[in-house]
C-alpha cells in the first residue's frame, strides 16, 4: 500500500508541468494549505483546535478503549512492549497520513483547471483516488490492479480483526454468562469457538449492509468512520477514564452516564448526518475540461465556495471531531453527579474504589516499573 501511494505521489507530481514547485504554488494559491487556522468555532469542521484537541480524543478512542486495540495490547508480555508498538504505529500513521494528504494535493494540482468532481466526470469524492491511480499508473500494465489489491488487503485485515474482537466480546460478556445461568456449567471452548465464528459471519453481513448504505450519506467515508469512533467510542473512553481519574465515581454513575451519553451522542450524530451540508469548500475550476472525452453534462466553469458556517447556531453541525470531547464532558458531569447523589442518599451500597484501579502517574516518569505494578 505504501509503495502504491508513493508511486502515485511521485508519478503524479512528475505529470504536472513545473513539478513539485508548481504543485505547491497551485495548492497554496487556492488556500488548500492551511496549518494555522486558530478559529475557536466548534462548528467549523477543520481548524487547528479541532484537529489537535478533537483529533487527539478521537484517536484516543481507537488506541485507549477500542476492543480490537486492547486485545492486541494483551498479546504482549510487558506493557513496555505495548508502548514500543504504539510508537512504531505512530510513525507509520503519520507517514501514511502525510502521504495520503500529499496525494490529495497531487490530485488537485493535476486537475487544476478541470475539477473531475465538479465537472461530473466522477460523481463521488471517494472515486477521486482510483481515477488518479488509473490516470497516472494506467499506462503501466498491472500496477493499478496491484494497487487496488494492496488497499483491499489492508482494509480486510483490519476489518477481520475488528469482527473477531466483536465476536469475542459478545461470547465473553453475553453468551457464556447466559449459558452458565441456564445449564449451570461452563460453555466448552470448542463450542464457544463455533459460536464466535457464527457471530463474526453475522457481523460481516451487517457490515456489508452498512457499506451499501454509506452511498446514501452526504459525508465522506473517512468522516463517517471517524464520526462513529467519536459517537460510540467517545462514551466508552469517557467511562473508562472516569474510573481511572475519579475516586468518588461509582458503578451507578458510570453506567448511567454511559447509557445517557451514548444515546445523546448517537442522536447528535444522526441529526448531523441528516442535516449536513457541505461547508468550507474551496473554489474549483472546470474551464479546461474537454467534454468530448467524457459523456458528462457540462457544469459552470467555477463553483462558489460555501461559507464555513452557514447554519447559524445549529448544534447538530458540531464538528465530527468533537463528538468524543462532547461525550467525555457529558459522561464526567453525569457520572460524578449521579455518583455523588447515590453516595449521599445511600440509595445503593457502594464499595470504596480500590486504589490499584486508579491511574498511576509515576508510570510516565519511571520506565523501570515492574510488570506486576501495572494491570493491563
């Protein structure tokens, strides 16, 4: 996958008259290179603060509370090894993100005067990279197919791991307890494995159905994926950190806040998708499109950029990267409030929180902490 993207980036840059210098000039001239937009408005989709703060918490849901990630941590013998694996993953993720962003700049600079989306040559933004691949690598027989194969293999490996994790969680948290409750003995591992495989199959079928429905959403697939991480992973991350950082939090407050925060987050995300409108779009040009080569309906030669915030104070237009932050704030507030009321009124018998379950700050300053001192 990396080799394919690198090939697209290099050959695409060479296809642009003027090369890398012209690519940067075109991107900068159109306002597509923005590193320091300090607009604090949370309803603007991408700003410096949105990407730093919101992006941090959204990624933290993946690396701090996602079942698939946690299972990978637990396959290692020492927490130091998990830390090293995260550092390696960080380098790979930064390189991949930089490479994909550069490929996006290549696509814009290459079709600088003929925007293939605005002209109707393609009808969805997700088709831009495949079109670029065919345009750049099409003359090299076999490479486009190899590129697609690498993308699919990377996606399938991640998806299969996620499905296995979901099936394992369902078997452990639901199937085994219910089986023991009904038959008064443990479920055999062989039978549990068959059940897990069946569940993975059902989850896979459901995922295919969701993939089909994605075509009806106005958002890009990447935004939808990150939104789901924030909508569902945000409350889970919040309830985990609630137990780590707040000694006064109890299970009643945690469970109540988790349910309410998840419900509110899902509603906000649903309304955000339904009422979403494209905002902050940069102007494009189609003045140099040769419509004799493509059977499309010619559109206007330029498109007018849409203002960043054209819906007033509509809360449902909150940036999708802030879903995790919003979930954390709601969970912390409700969790501590309910915990305080339950403890004060003595509505439920609450056991004091064991100190070993609270976060140990010295783990960040003392790398020689024994494995026995850390509960993964």
